[in-house]
């Protein structure tokens, strides 16, 4: 039985509320903090460092003072707060009030101000048509597609010529999908995490129907084996294995670009 928005909200409120007790110095975000975290093998974000670097490069290509940005499904709001420190006018959106409260506090700890809205993505009536120049979502859109009207609302709030930038798990590889389901079962992943939709061809087609252009930057084919090394990447041998797989991926995808659709992660840039 599909979970409700209320169940998902309660789950993430519990996840993010624990961070509200941290002192301000541990909540600060800027470019150097993010890069230092991604490049630290002891941190869980290290596993997705290449994905995040690709995202940062695309966001920096659009950055300008006053850029109106919506951090969609902001979670802990690293991205939204960072963009605010770079001069963007940022709004945080999340189903979880605790996530939005955390993001607003992190912004204050980082010397910037952001707007926060805690609400269901199926109703963004708090925003005008075309209010945002750029909407960024990090592993969030797959959560919201299951809610009625959420996709139409997402498109509505982006101005004509504006950009939707997504960082997502890519779901066209049946082997990876099977491994994901197995991992979720073994680790006892809570249903309230809302992971029942993974972005794939059907969702890409939906994007192409609503945006003037959609570009994909696929990452990690064999290198998705990094998931098997989760918790071990602080060890040199584990990092060498991942780096070898990444190098082999580069050669494979260059020689056989049709394999890109089977990669495990993707950055999507859609222009309205």
C-alpha cells in the first residue's frame, strides 16, 4: 500500500530534527565546506563526489547575483544555502517542516538569508507562475512524482527559459534495480523513505514533453559497484577499486555510448 504524504513527512521530520541540536559552527555551509566533505573518504558523501562535482559545475554555469532559485525537496539544504552564499535568492521547499527549519538555521549560521516553505509538492500555490529562474532538486523528484499534480506544479513555477536541474539515481538498469531492492530489504529501509519511484525512461519522456530541451549527463556504470564498498571507502584499496572502475567506465562509455542509459546516476538539465 503506498505511503501517504503525512507518513513521509513524519519520517523525515524525525530524520532532520536531530540536527537542530547541533551548534551553528557545525551547520555552516559554503563552497569549501561542501568540497571538503565530498573529498573526505570518511564521509558518506564521498561516494557521490563525482555526481556532486558535476552538479556544482552546472549550477555555477547559471549563477549570477539575484538568480531566483528553488531548492526543491531541500532536505538538509546544503545546496540551497551554498547557492545563497554565492549571491542567489533562494527558497527552500520540503515536505518536512524540520528540514525547512534546519535549512533556515543553516543559512543564518552561514551569514545568509533564505525563504522556507514546508508543504506538499502537489500544491505550490504559495509560488507565482514562473517565479523561479532555476529549480534544483537533489534526489528529490523521484519522491514527489507519485503525488497528483506535483509534476505540473513543478513546471509551472519555472519561468519560460528557466532551468530545472536534477541529480538523480537512474533506473534503466534492471541489474542495478534488483540490487537496490535487495539492499533495501537487507538494510530494513523504511517504506516512509518514499523510494518506490526511480527516474527512468518514462520520467525522462515526461520531462521532454514539458521542456524545450532536456540534456542528460550519465555517470557510473561498473563504478556503481561502489555501493558494495559503502563504509569501506576510507580504506585505500577500496578507493583504488572504485577509481579503476571509474576509469574503465570512461573507456566503455566513450566506445559504446548506448550503454549510458544503463548508468546508475544522472544529472539532468531541462530548459523550459
